[in-house]
């Protein structure tokens, strides 16, 4: 309605818009002009739909980009192989058979569950390592070390520290 009044006021200068009411709220003449300048509901809905379509198109392009790049890569590899057959290691039949043999060899090299269990029982647990590190000498051991001359105690400490290196904590199995 504001557009119709605005257009009529342009052709008839006697009509002057002094204000308006929208949803029970009074509007100034500037607000009425701004309302009249708005595009129609259909145009605004089309703009929103176009914006959403653009966002969706960008998402689809982003998801499809790796696939199209892979397709271009395979096409380039195929073209290069056709131009220079020496790029291929062997004939396609031999390649398929050797690939199957390699997969069979790899699958036989994997450890079994019992081998994995044996390895985990051989390694000390985190609790065992923590106990070894936190064990403090008793009062008798400290008194015995103090009674020994300083020269003889130093090499003894060096040999024990070199003979027993700290082991890395093993991962706990859950």
C-alpha cells in the first residue's frame, strides 16, 4: 500500500504523506518512504533463495574438488603411461599377481594375538616402574654408605646407574 501511495503522490503533487501506522505503531514520513522503497516480498524471497543456493553450490564444489582432482591425476598418469610405456614397472597381469603375493606376504608377517600377549607380559607395567623409581633406601643402607669412604662410594654409584638404565614406561592395556 505504501508503494501505491508513493506512486500516486508522484503523479498528484497535492497528496502529501504526513505519516503512517504499521502494526499499531506510528511511522514518520521518512519511515513510510523507506517502507515504500523496499522490494516486493517475492523479490526478497528470491534473493534469499539465491543466496542459499550459492552457499549450497560452494559446499558441493568443496566436496567434489578432491574427486575431480583425483580424476585429473589418473587421466594424466594414463596419458603419460601411454606416451612412455617404460614408466610402468611390468605388464599389468604380472603387476596384479605380484600385488596379491605382496599382500599375502604382509598378512603372514603380522604378529598373532599370543605373540602380542607374550610381549606385554615381558615388559614391566607402569606401576612396577613407578615402584622401582620411588623406592627409598632404608636407614641402615644410608648409614652403611656414610661409613664407607667417599672414594669407594662414588664408583659404586656409577656402576649401578650405568648397569640399570631407566626403562620407558610401557603403555597399559585396557
